[in-house]
C-alpha cells in the first residue's frame, strides 16, 4: 500500500519536472539542460610537446646471470658477471636496434654418400621383376598389419 503511494508520488514529480521544463522552453526558447549553458574547459595543445631525449649516445650493458636470465642495464653488471657482459651503444636519434651477431658457419664434414640405388626402367625385364617384388613386399606388410589389427580387435 505504501509502495503504491510512493510510486504515484514519483510519477507525479517526473510529470511536474517535464511540464516545467517544457513551459520554461516555451518562455525562453532554451532548454534548461542545453549544452550552451555548460562552461567549456580549454584543453592544452599536445602537438607541441616534445619528449626530452638524451643528447648523446647511451651505454647499455647486457649480461646473463647464473640462472640464465638475460639482464639489460645502464649500470655495469656486478663484478662476478663482468666477463660475460656485453657493452652496447644506443643512439636515441636512430630507430634501429643493433643486429644479432651471427656466429661464423662451421664447415661441414664430408659425408660419405652411399651409392645411389640402381634404377631400372619398368619396361625392362629387370625393372618389371623389381616392381613385382616390391609389390609383393608391400602386400606382405599390409597383410601383417591387417592381422595385428584383427588380433587387437579380438576377431
């Protein structure tokens, strides 16, 4: 019962606010909540802001710790890792990264190649016999595979 009364009051307030806004619009020609009444805020021009970059080259150290993690730092590494540290020069005025050092290729040892298999034309007697022999070997492999599959399925 109280909820119905509260709901009726809320509806009446909403209707009154709407009617008063409309009457105010008819009298002044402006909506009470128009954008014209909201003050504007000046925003700074961000196009003229330039980040401050270092004037010259920076020195960066790259080193690997005992766990195998690679570290990059502008400070020299600890004394224990001085030997494995790599010193790099970084120029902020370039948009390039130093290339990865490619190790020298090691000459491959000569592999003694097996003599190529003798290929016979299938139109010759030896070629036809080899072709039939190969077909029989493939058929034997397929028969063995089929028997294993039948045994696995329990047939």
